[in-house]
C-alpha cells in the first residue's frame, strides 16, 4: 500500500497493492493494523460502502459540521 499526502490538510491518497494475472486481480481494501501503522491513527472503522455510477456521473463526499465523521473513498475506472 502506498500513502501520498495531498495539498488538503488531513487528506491522503491510499493506493493498495494490486495482485493480478490473466484470471483477474485481488487487492486488500482494508486491514485495520496496516492502516493504523501507515497513517499513525487510532482507527475504529465501522462501515465500508461501494457504489458504481453511470458514465458521466460525478460523485462527491458530503461533510456535516455537527455530526462529522472520517471517510474513505475509492475511485475505480472502467
């Protein structure tokens, strides 16, 4: 897994290692110990969502000031 800082404070790009061959691919999307070590945070991860949108659809993250929460987001291209 590779972690890259961004210009936005607290936002990082996390690129998992992908293992692939002619049959397809496998990647580990989340492993608590690894995230805690690489990001140096105490993590209580309780939900993971996956969404696929039609071509041309742009999705965004929603922020709530009163009920804030940490979020992970994965982007895939077909």
